[in-house]
C-alpha cells in the first residue's frame, strides 16, 4: 500500500494540475470529507448482511438518517452536489459534472420516459447547442433511439475533450475515460451479428487506442484479443474482464475493472495542494460511493447472489 501511495505522489508531481490557490481553503475541507469515505470493509459487511443490519453497519458514517436508506442516499447526494457547486470556481469543471445528467435527462425526455428517471438538472443550456438541435431534429425524423443516444454520447465526449484542456490532469483523466468507454463498447459490439458496423457507430476518437486496433480484433478469439492488447495500458483489464465475460456470460467484472481503473486515477488528485482537482476527485468518489450503496441495497432487496454483488464493487476505497 505504501508503494502505491508513493507512486501516486510521483504521478501527481508529473501531471500538472490547475494549481489554483483559491482552492486552498476548500481542499482542507475535502481532506476531512475524504477521511469519512466508506472503506471496502463497509461494503463487504453490507454484502454479507441483511437489509435490517444496514443501519448498524453505517452508524459511523454520513448515512445515518432516521428514514429509509434510499431517501438518506438522495439527501446526501443533494448535499454533496450543493457543496461541489458552491466551491467549484471553474465553469469548465461544473460543466463536466453536469453534462452527463443533462444528456441523460434529454434522452429520457426524447424517449418519453418516466419523470421519476430524471435528475434534478435542467437541459435548456444543452438544447441551445446547434449540434444538439440537429441530433433532436434527426431523431424526430428517423425515430431510432440507438442512433440518437449514440450521437448525444459522442457530442458529450466532444465537449469533455474540449473542457479537459483546463489542465493536464483533466486531459489525462478524460483520455482514460474515453479509452474505457471504447473498451466497453468493443466487448458489447462483439455480441452483435455485425460487430464492426456497431463499433464504428459508437467509437470515441479522443482516446489513445486507435479504432483500427479494435476493428482488427473485434471478431477474434479472446486469447488473440488478450495477446494483441497485452502491451497497452489496459492489457490486464481486457484479459481479465474479457475472459470472465467469455466464461460467465456477464459484464460484471469488466464493468468493475473499468470503474476501478477510473477511480484509481482519481486518487492522484488527493496529492495536489492547490487547484480544483481534489474537489473534483472527491466528488467523483462520493457519487460512486452512493451509486454502489444503492446497488448493494437493491441487490439485497431483489435477492441478487452475494458473489455477484461482490464482483460488482470496485476495490478502490
């Protein structure tokens, strides 16, 4: 563990952040909040326990509300969003955080989804974009939800790429994000009859792995895929996640490994003294924590096997 922390410090020294001294005060608050993030032991105990034991297990955490846990999670989520919005002084970073929820809401609305699926975020700013207006107009013409969703995702990634230029930390983070999304899409597309055509539609061009490499291997055996991607930064992830998918027919391990990789990178932000990076990193960790708590709670509610729940929780806390 000491060696991993030392490596993170070295990487933080190598990757420039915004170094904005205006965040000195709030980063002190962030350090205190990080100390209250859940440990892996919390998740392990929750997974093994029944729902009636959740409150005692979480009694020393911020999730100690008197009511239903799901309501408590929603309350904490709102509090953390308010904290982030209050102290985040970079409009680019606020846009990074809000954009996925805005895109989600627009997709739900275009598909006439239930209002309960909407986040508490308005989409007017998103819909004022000429590119988004064109995507909406095309959707009303072809009525293909897959194409609409794919085009909105590509638009979002284009904006992420533009916004990430605020510092080298964010540029590296979103390159990682794009690579992981492409890896997910690669394995999903392999399940279709025309994987190359599907992958071409969803490929994000801002990552570090060329589209050609994915296309050359998309219909190959997993042993070949593992060998071809062995020398990339994601060789172990692709081999372990892909082999689990082949043998178990489940994306659980691949999704977990992708989440672990993203969260492990965000740990670097903890070693910046100044800048918005610690605030952003903490907020992403907190939202991931809330998401996993909901996942475990609902898994218990619907009797999901313990081994599946364990497989789905990233080992990054």
